[in-house]
C-alpha cells in the first residue's frame, strides 16, 4: 500500500519535502495542509512587492504546471492537534487526517511589542502576504510611521513605507544598526543610505508606549518621554518558531522543535523542517535555529528524503547564506561574520542564522573594491565568513571558498597586508581552487 505523507505548512520547508518525497517514491500519497490562503510564495520577495518593485504574481516560485507535476493534494486549513500515537492530525475546519509519516514545517512568527498600546489598530508586522497587503492598504492614508526593531525585516518595512510616500522614523535601541552581524562601518553605510532616502534614524531610542485615540494609533512615546505623531507603528523585533502544535502533542521542544541529524523529532514517524526545526550537530551537540529560505529548502529536502525512505540522510548545516538588500544595497552575508547579541531583536530576525553570531578568533579585513564593500573573516587557513555590499561579483566566489573551507593560506599574508588588492587575491584563490577541484 502507498505510504501517506502529511505535511503541515505551506512554505519552502513543506514544499521541498513534497518534491523530495515525490522524487523518491512515485506511488506515495502526499497531502499538504497550509493555513495561508494564498498558497506558495516567496516570503523574502514580499520586501520587493512592498517596495513596488515587483507585482504580486512574481512572488510565485513555481508555475502552476510544475506544482501539478508533483502530484500532491494542497489543503487550505489549519492543523490544530497532532496525535502521535494514533498517527492522526486534527484540522480546524473539522475532520481528521491519518498519516504514516508527518512533517511539521509551520515556520516562524513575528514577536509582538510588549508595550502599552501594542494591540491598537495601526500596529503592523510583516510575516506573510496578508501583512504586506495590509501595510500597502494602510500606506494609502498614512503620513507618518514609526518602525522599531532590527535585522532585515525592519529595513524592508522602512523601504516599503518610503516607496508608498510615508515618512518614517526608525528607532534603534542601541548605537547602530544590526550590531551583532554587521561591522561598525557596514552599519554606518546602511544608516547613511537610510538618511539619504529621507528616513529619520533615531539611535538609543526605545519605544515605551503606543498612544491611541478611538482604538487607533496616533503617536508613540519614547523612553525619554518624547512623543512622535504617527498613523502606523511597524514592529520587527524578531521572530519565534511556531512550536505550539508540536508542544501540545508532547514532542520535545526548546526554542524550536528538537530534531536529530535526520530531522526526526522525539517521535519516530514525525519530522520537522524549515524555521521550526532546531537542529543539533551530531559531534558537538550544539543546537541551531535558522530563519533562512535556503536552509528551509535544504531541511525540507532532507526531511522529505528520510520520510520517503529510511532515516539515513543526515542534515549538514553548512555555512549560512543570505542574499538580501539593506537600504537599497545588495548584500550577501556568508558564514561566520558577527558576535554577541543585538538589543534590537528578541530571538532571531528573519533572514538570520545563529551561526552568524559565533565568530571566534578570526582576523578581520575590510576593503573597498570595484564598487563593493567587502569584509572577510579569516580563520587559521580558510575564510570563515564574508559580507559583500554593493557590487556582487565576488560573492559567488566567496560562497564557494567558504563552503569548501578552501585552504587560502598561500595568499593569507598578502590579503592581510594594508591596501591589499582583495578582489584580485580572492579571484586568484578561487580560480586555483576550482582548477584543483575540476
Ligand atoms: C518579510 C520576510 C522577509 C524575509 N527575508 C529573507 C531573506 O532575505 N533571506 C532569507 O534567507 N530568508 C528570509 N526570510 C525568511 C524565510 O522566508 C523563511 O526562513 C522561510 O520562509 C521558512 O520556511 P518554512 O517553510 O519553515 O516556513 P514559512 O515559509 O514561514 O511557512 C510556514 C507555513 O506554515 C503555515 N502554518 C503555520 N501553522 C500552521 C498550522 N497550524 N496548520 C497549517 N499551516 C500552518 C503558515 O501559514 C505558512 O504557510 C524572510 C521572511 C519574511 C516573512
């Protein structure tokens, strides 16, 4: 009899699992249950949609025919209970679905502001397409907005609001933007771009209270008592994995759902993938959460393969990668680049990985080359992390070198010399490495 795979979630974690299962088992029955009424779309793409750079239809990663080819059932519904022993999931609209193997890929959700007034009409977040549409709709009447938080999402909202002609006051709790991932120089470049774009940037500014009239936002009050008039308050202070369903079912959870190297939860037939899966390094036991599109795809694929076959395919984390845009600057962040904690964020920000904040004794090199601002973090023999801002010609080479932990010791002393031709040296390193591994 065909095995039935049930997937909870409609993001890249669940959809890549469906692809992997179908690839491994042509006869399997695959049912995907997603609470999002808009089907499968790119969440990172929401920033470009909000900024009026792409139409809504460009958010779809698949053409409808490619989806049909996967031959699975997509149900728009919410899973409200899991019975691990009975191998069944209860749905909000009634009914129960039995499963042989289950995947939980419920993603993550924005952490709400914990200040008086947080429930007022006009307080917005950016988790999904409905939120993006809501911000666009409200921008038509709004004049001023206050954005609080850090990481990528805060800036995506800032840029989106500016594109719709809304004046923005951006609050940062500390001295600079995204201090646990960016260097001081990079933070300053981003802040300057924001100012050039007409954003009022407020360092050392805490949101203390949201002031309302007739249930609607009319102003905010900062920690020092200053009042700023506004119609909208956007909160982007971090995200949390949606673990409630798994917790209620008795699965082992900490910040995410705990999984082994095969992405199996504490129940043999239940797997977790995407943002919600808290993975463990089998050697060090170190646990990691990642809120990254490409990691969600990778985890989904591995979980799907293990579901369709036997749990023998191990998930290997690899260096984190994010190709994004910060205040209009194309930016690639690879591997270990930061340290410590960002006071503007509770938990992780979207497009973030804990592995970015665990830099050891690396040597830092910052350089300007061919329209790009480049930062390299160099360990004993290899580049362990990099940030490329602006022109992206070097980012692919750096991705490959970092992923392969390529030995760069032959050029390291020259790279570390003041005024070194960084782009040239990285380019020759990469060519040498590809020639050796061709
Ligand atoms: C605005 C924004 C910008 C981003 N920018 C970047 C970026 O620049 N780079 C990057 O790498 N990543 C970025 N991300 C993060 C990236 O999109 C996520 O890491 C990725 O989507 C996670 O995939 P997932 O499948 O785990 O969860 P999600 O894509 O969050 O999908 C979870 C799905 O589960 C559904 N669901 C939840 N609970 C239930 C339930 N009980 N029953 C049924 N369905 C349920 C939800 O409706 C949703 O469809 C961004 C995310 C957002 C929102």
